[in-house]
C-alpha cells in the first residue's frame, strides 16, 4: 500500500465550495495482487485531521482517491465529508497507517515540520517516485 499521488492545492481559487474541496485529494494504491481490507486504516495530516476508512476493500492493483469534500463513496472514490480544506498548500505531510496504527507510508511537500528545510514536492519517506500536484 502506498500514497501514489496527492493534489494538495485544488485548481483555481480556494473558495471553499464542495467542488473545490473535492479537487483536493490523496490517492492510495494497493500495489499487491490481492485485495486489502482498509477498514480502520487512517490517512492524516500534520494538523491532526484524520480520515478513517470504514468497511472498505481495495482490490489488488487498484487505487482509491480520498477526496476532502462531501460525496458518495464508490469503489474508486471516497469522501471525507469535510467542509474545510485539509492539505496545506505550502507544506504538509500525508501519513497512511493501518488499523493497528502501524506506519505504512507518508509523503511530504514544502517546508518539513521541525527541521526548517524545504523538501521537494512529493518527497517520500520510502524514497519512492510518485506524482504530486500543488
């Protein structure tokens, strides 16, 4: 399981509309050939916003897009049902943990918390190469 892409700055003005909120998203990809039960897994940011997957099975070699705004969950898209933005446009970290709280993957952009140096868009703790759109 990896965070395979992030759109942390929705296109256009950040006007707070549900359309704009849903253009802010994180893709989580199952790189294995087997389905993974994501029930209880979490996706969080540095500010402590947490999205918890609820009764969600991700097929093998599939991706689910986690949108910030309100919507109807489907096999390829789930919604946090928030009315405010989650991902900071300047700097943030998206962290994926399993249902036991074990670290799975994370990606950061902008100024990394705590150390004051700028890291590249989409730097990964595991060194992987994935797409990040600001």
